[in-house]
C-alpha cells in the first residue's frame, strides 16, 4: 500500500527503494544504500539526486564523505502545495494576456485528466498538423504516463500528425530516453535548464498546463491569442541552432544520442568522461555493444594511445595531433557539432546545429584525418611516430632503419627504445638496422635485432 501511494506521488521504483531504505537505515552513506537496495550504484546515485532536488532527502558531508538522510515526510505536502501555488501564479499571468477576449478555462484533476486532454488532440489532429510539448522532464511524469505517451504518439503518427517535444535542459537524460523509446517523436533540448514538474502543450487554439504529483492538475485554456504566445515561446527555443549545457548528464546524453548516427568523429578525445564518470559511461558502453556497424573515429595526441577509449573494437584512432593541454573535445555526428570543455569541475557542453559551423568542422576533421604528410618536431614527435608505425605493422612484417646512432649515454632516450622494442618483439614485428658499428654493437644484444 505504501509503495502504491509513493508511485501516485510521482516516485519511480528506484526512488521508492532508496527512499524507504533511508527510513530504515537512518543517515547513511551511498554504499550502505547500494547494499540495502541491491540496485546498481548509478541507479542509487540518480535516485538520491532526484530525491534531493525534490527536497525529500538531505546530503551532508561527514569527514568529507557524503551521507544522506530522509527529511520529514511532511515535505511531501509542501511539495504539492508549492506546485499548486506555481499553477495559480501561471493562471494569473495568463489571464492578463487579453482580459477583454472571451476564453474557456477548465481544471482537470488526476492522471485521467492529463490523458483526456491529450486524447482530444489525438482524436482531432489531421495529417500535416503538429502537436507541441514544452518543458517536459523526468520530474513531469510518472510510470502510468510513461506507458501512455508511446500510445498517444502512435495515434497521432497514424493520423499523419507530428509530435514535437522540447525537453528541459536540466534533464538531458530524459530526452535521450524519450527518443530511444519512440522514434515518432521529434525532440530537442531547451537551452533553458528549467527544473520543474510543470509542462505545457499547444495544439491549435488550446494550451494545456499540467503539473505532476500525487494528484496531477491540468489547466486547459482555449484561446487563440494565448496559444499563439506559447507557440512563439516554443519556436524561440526550437529554432535556436546553438546552446550551452553543463554537467555529466548533459555529456552522457551526447554519447547516447551519437549512437543513433552512422559515424561519430572526435577531435582530442582523451577519455576524460570515462575516467571521471565510469558509471555513466558504462550505460553508453553497454548500448554501444548492441549497435551494429558502429563506427567511431578519434584524432588525438600520443598521450591517449593506451586509453581504453581508443582500444574499443568500433574505434579507429589516429595519434597525429601535437601534444597539448587543450581541455576541449570536438564531436561531429548527424547534423551537429559539439564542443565539450573540461576546464571546470563539471564539463561545459556547447551544442550547435548551425549548418556552416557543422560543415566547416567536418572539413577540418577530414583534412586532418586524410593528410598524407605530417611534419613534427621534438622528442615526443619521434616517440609518436615509432608507435604509430608499430600500430600499423602486422606480426611478421618488417621495417628498416637507416643511420641509427648509439643512444646509450642518453638515459631517457635509451629507456624509451627499451620499452618500444619490448612491445615490438612482443607483437612479432621485425626490424633491420643499417647504422654505425658502435650503435649496432650496442643495440643488438639488448633487442635481438638482425644485423
């Protein structure tokens, strides 16, 4: 009964397990909750984050270790009252748009009210018409509605209509899940990260304002001018070809979205995301393994050669960039160019669908990828060239060296060649050296080379 009531209050199953575990254990570390709930750590952290945003859980630092505590259950009532206040303010503002025009306003309660006004759209929509949804997020729904949305979208699609959805920039993960679940939806992220359980829908001269919660409310406003105002608001965000997001979830959504494209091209990807957020990347990796013909290309410097990102079976990496401390990574897929910046604690993600910008970055990538001659200088460049050659050679193949010198007195260089030849011998690549006598006499005993 308790779990059923929590579901009606907008809790997911994972949130319920985590929330109840906190009441049973009291103030706890995340590890204790993971053990208690038997959920994957990523699911527990996500549930805690969602509950904290709703004001139901408090996080404190004890000796620099995060611990979590369930707030007074009375906060659930405060949450509902807050939603009601938001809705009342929205209605007041909308009523000022045009006082002298007659309008029809209805208030519908419960999940059935939300479904009813959406079914009116599905029943009346005609081929070529659009149904617009603005500001939706994971907070603005519940399990029953999550089962309803695909059915609604199918009914609209079957009649030739189109669903266009703007997902809150605060919840990029919800967009990725929405598009993965239903390819009938045309979805984008809003540049504005609104964290709210309230969302809007516009169809013809009707605006529906819905608020999720224990007893969801829907305000149906039938008025042409009001609908036009909200449509302009929708169009403003929809037509933005560039925007900025922030945080690990935003970047995870980029990874997940890229899996729908035939090819992902990267410049400067050194595996920062994998190293810092392994749980989030694990979800990407598991889905990537199921994608047939997946193809990633990465242009990066030598420092990333041994990173597991560049060892994945669908990755082709070229280590032709000069060594750099540049914190930017460029992504190219579909009709987008994305630049993620790691200069701050959380990644900053710049996303653009500007055609000229996307085209210029693609040309830049192809020119770097296809260049036939690369001029480098410095010790690092020499090391990179040796390893690139070793990567290209197959076991049993041979390369030749002309004019080798004795490096025994240069300890750094000698250590490099020791490590390099160990890898060469292990791979089974042969070498012939034509050099000065003292260098050959020095090299041969160490590296089992042919004179």
